[in-house]
């Protein structure tokens, strides 16, 4: 049997996100004298940079069947029996429900499991929000290709078709014709699993909301600020950059803030972090919820919030897990942006050049390549196609995003042809 953790106080993470929220939290916990134990189904498949960063934070990667709630609960009970366990959570979208359910079962701090379940399923989220006017776009949840095509025709083209249980814009497509709806719906409905995550046999067909996209960064039910999102060209919805705070008119900020606040209130998300994606309608006079996540934002957005306003959302989440009071007090006033560089359709990354030069560019504070040297990538039209990112700050929104985008273009990633892919969820 595996030995209990060596520290006096332990927080358990169920799996790990890939863009830094987990390792950031582990570093903050270590500074408090708290060890992080990350339960991982396949530690050997984690990206090398995550293994290294967790190691630097003194975290333990412990093998566990994270697809099985009973196995996760049993591992946590073993730690709890020592009197060391303070909290159980997951900062990774696919495991948020498991983290919330185990925490509730053990009487530990966390969000309401029912609220997290409603966020994890786009079908459940849409139905939960449907009782409040003007939160949802027109939508239908469909179990056959024929239903999807008929629903799209009823809504009117263009529409957006998406899986109800995946994340990161995986298999999310704008469709302008019945044939396009048929093609992507069949692809989704024929999936049994995606990277070992079971795929629900249904698709969401939604009205295409054509205006700009924002996200609200929420804590304990209150909106702390808005992120302006930059998406690549249709039919995909790859997020190519983010700017915090959003450089938008006051009436837009009010509209998006109120829409997000109504969404989390309706869903019962009043504990800890939440991330609410909202799009304006084409007129700009109204807004619709795209999705709600019961966790910290990904894509380094918490780091943008910290750099721009001095509000450490990861630190707030740690405070919540440790049962401490949470206070979000801005202590600076600038802008921060992240820009991504796409990988090719397929290839093996052989070299990354220019990192040191990019790090010296004005305003640049972080440079990272997510895909490791030697790793094979196969594009699928989702956020996983982003190979690297750069974060930059500036005195204006335009300066921050321009610096980040220009710096990302300076990174030189070399690729060789490849046919096979190894990925980790």
C-alpha cells in the first residue's frame, strides 16, 4: 500500500490542467507548508514541464484510477485517516465533478456538486439557465444526426454545433449549411471517448451569437473583472489570445457583468472560482452565455488578472480550500495579454528558437511552449492546436496585446513530418 503523504497538511488535486493553474496553486500551497498530492491516472504521460514544475513545488504525483470516484475517494480517505487532509479539488475541467463530490463526501470545503454537474454538461447547463430570460441562445440537444439537422433548420443558419461534455473548443464548429451540421454531428456522435474521456452521445446545436466574446472571472459569485477574447477564423473557435481587463465601453462591461452574475446565481455557483464565457449579440445590445466553468480560467488568464490588477485568483482559491477569508483588493492598474502560436496540422516538434530574445522584448513576462521537443502533434481544430504562448503587459490594452502578439510571432518552432500522436488529457 502506498504510504500517506509526508507533510502534516495535504491538499489533493484530481488530475491537472495543462496551462499552469495546478502548478501555480501547488507553489502557493507549498509556501503555506501544505503539500499537494496530485492523483493522476498515468503520471508517465504528463508533459515533462508539468512533472518538473510540480516537483519544484514539492508536490507528489500519485497514481490513481481518476476515472473511478470510488478509487479517488478511497485514496483521499487514506490521507484523511492520518488527520492531514485539508481539501480535495480539481482545477481541470474534466474532473471538477469528481473533486466536488469527493470533497462533499468528506465534509471538506468546495462548491456544491449539483452546481458543478450543471456546468460540466452543456446540456444540463442550458436547461438550468433556460428559466431565465435572455441568458441562453436558441438551442437544442440532439441524439441523432437527423435531429441535429432539423434543429439547425429550425434555429436558422449559421449555427454552432458542439459536444456536450468536452472542453477547449474540441469539435466545436460553426455550420452554415445542413451538410456541415450533418458532418460534424456524425463525427461527435460516433465518438466513444476523446483522449480517454467518455463522450456523451449527444450534440448541442445553438444559435450562432455573432458579437465579440468576453469571459467574466468570478469568485464567490462576484465578478472580479472581464477578459477580452480573440478567436481564430471560423469554422473553428480556437482562442488565439486574451486581454485583461477587457478594453470595452462601460455599457458593454455592465452588460457582460450582469449576464455572468445572473448565470452563476442561477446555477448556484457561490463558492470559489468560476469562469463565464459570454458573447454579445450582433447588435451589441444584448448578450448570451456561451458556457460556465466551475473553476479557475485556463489559458493563463488568472496570471493576466494578477499582472494587471494584483488580484491573485489562484491565491484566492487556495484561501477558499484552506477555509480562510477571501479578499480581492486591486493594487495596480495596467493591462496584461496572452497570445498563442498555432502548431501545423501535424508534425514532430524538433526545436524552439528565440526564447531568450523574446523574453527580452518590451513588456514580455512569460514565454512557454506547451508542446515538448520530440512530441508529435495532430491538429483537430481546437485549443490543443496551440503550441506556445507569450504573456506581455502594457499601459493600454492595445499596447499589451500588440506586444504579446508581436512577441509570439518571433518564436521559431521547427517541425518534422509525423504520422502518430501521443497526447495526455
